[in-house]
């Protein structure tokens, strides 16, 4: 599988491209075919595009911008296609794993952005079984999506983890 992902500061994904098996065909996943009834979003369901998803949420980036117009919002400024973006819920690690045992995929690239702040560190790990094959940390911006090339081959699980200084909202006492 070849995957292009878009992550934001939690981490956010807006588009994903993957290919599996010997066909080497690519599939572009934009998350835009997932209906969202409101701006609060939902968790990504397992077996979506043939992957098992853990701790990935989906939200409408345009509605997030309308709800928080005074904040730099990577959900909106990081949009690559349509209006939906995926993110790692609560900033905790999130995983995407192939749902067919014995099947591997290739993860080529991802558009990533920080949800609420720039200079967000996003670690992307590629595994085959329990073996860590790839481990890359990139720095994402909250005002523009950045295409990062990963070129992970022969993996069956991806882990996304965002870290760094958390955004602090000022209190009324400051």
C-alpha cells in the first residue's frame, strides 16, 4: 500500500494513498466520503479502505475554522482535498494496520499539518509484525500542509505520534 497522509497538531490526516500486493496499484484516500453530521467529528471505523484504525478521528476542517476563527487551525489551513481531515484523538498515538494477515503495504507519503500550533513533531513508525522497520520524525506547520515522503516498504502497521510543546490558551488571570 502507498499511503499519503495529512496529519495536524494533534496529528491530522486528510489524504492517504496506498497500494497492496503485487499489483502495485495505488489508492487515494481523502476521508471525504465519510459523512459528518456536525463539527465535532467521529472516530474512523475499522475496515475503512481495508485498514484497521485505532485512535483516529475524522472532523470537518472547514467547520473547525468556523468554530474557532481566532486560532491558527491546522484542521482548516492544512486541508488538501474536500473538507474532512483525520487526526490522532487527544494527541495520543494512533495506528493504521492492514486487515489481511500476511499482507503488507507500502507507505509513500503524507500531507501533514499541526492542528493547533506550528512546529509540531510527528513521529511516524512503520512495522512488520513486532519489528520496527522505519522511524521518522517530521516537523509540521499549522498554516500550510506539507508533503512528507516516507517510502516505507513492506509494512503492515503504521503508528503516528505527535509531541512537543502543547498549545497553552491564556487564562483570564494572565
